[in-house]
C-alpha cells in the first residue's frame, strides 16, 4: 500500500494519534491535505469541495494521441451516428496494427477518465470501447472527438457543497437535505446483438451524485414498461443499500427516499406492489425541453406529496 486517505470530522488529538500510529507501525510519511488522487484534483473552498480531472485531461493532450486539437462542445454528434461511427467494423475489414495500437491507448485513457468522474462522456466512450480489436477509421475519428472534448473541458466536475453554502440552503428549503434521490431509465432492446435492454441509474445526495451505473438487463423483455420496471427495481435495491450504509455511519434517513422514472405505466405497477414501503416514494419525472437539469423537471408523486424534481 502506497498511500492512505483519512477523511471525516477529526479532533486534533485524534489526528495526532493517527499520525503517530501510521509513522511508528506503517512507516507512513507526514499526513497532509489531499490535493490529488488517482488523477482527480481536489479543491477545497469555503463553501464547497470541487472534484475535477484537470491535470489528467491536460496530460491527454501531451500524450501524443492527437495530431490536431480542435475544440469540441459535446463528446459525439448526430453526424457520428449517421456515419456509423458508433458501429462495429463490417465483415472482412482488418484494421492496421498502428491504428489499433493508437485506438487501444486512447480508449484506456478515456475509460479511466469517464468511469472515474466524467460521466458526460461515458456513453460515447463505453460504446467505442467495444471496437478495440478491430476499429475502423470512423471509430478512430469518433474517439478523437471524445478526447478533444475532454481536453477542452478539463474543469467539468462534481461539487460537494458545505452546510453553510447557498446551494445547501436551497436544498434544505426544498426538504431534500440528506435525502437520497434516485433517477433511472431504460431503453428497449438497445443491444442489437442480444436484444437486451440497458438500465441507467444515478443516486444523488444533497445535489451531488454518490452512485451511478449502467448495465444490460439479464433477460429480453417484451415492452418498454417492463424494461423500466427492471430499472426501477435495480434503483430501489441500491437505494436500500445506501440507506443501511448511512444508518451504519450515523446518518440515518429520516425522510423517505425518492425514486424518479419517466415511465408512468411502470411506476403504477411498482407502487401497487410497494405500498408497504414507507421508506420509498415513487415520482413521475418528465423531461421538459430536452436536456435539462433535474431541478427543472416537473414531477407527479405517486402515493405521497409532490416532491420537486
């Protein structure tokens, strides 16, 4: 073990004891403020802690993966979809060894950044990572676009507000302080090879994501409502685990957790079976005007008072 991270509200006497213990028994160096770990920059401010991958993204530019750096405002475009840039190579195609090596190196760097912190480019990166064995020139071009996007947006990250910040005051005013809020969605037969649907879920706490995942479902479903029900079940299972975890560390959930989905049919079926679960509240979340923040989405609660989205 090279490094150890100590976090929490520690008294000075406890900090001195830990410092002595680490030095005498584990030969650890001096404990200091954590500024960067595993490519993630940590910035402490008066009202928040901000996480980003600025240094990591800057290193991508100097890694020699790009010949021309052009600003990009999104990880992939509709033109990439129309040009089959997110599709596998046609039968009989064989990529050059040099192109394959460059593509694999770029995918490794992109996967670490997107899985760790940059969720905004995770979809495109995960799709392109499927073609590392035989990438086409369209796959390579699309991967370079994602790389350019990360390089020109290095300061995009996560903000963890303090209890004294204005953002936390807004969260408390909405009644969402220390309340687990989950969002889920699913497509229908999104995997062309297996015809299985894919879940996408995220759990928020005080306006910041604490868990996120996307995975294929285990079986083929016959309708979009059925696919959404599986996504809701997975979200509920993870939220229950987080509720137990927060109770174990001294922050028990006083209010019911909120689960959002855009499928009213799936929510009605789930609510009929989950009436005996006072710890959960299911809400219908309808995106308004395309891609907007969760705060801007109107929600109709099922089985409880309306919760702001």
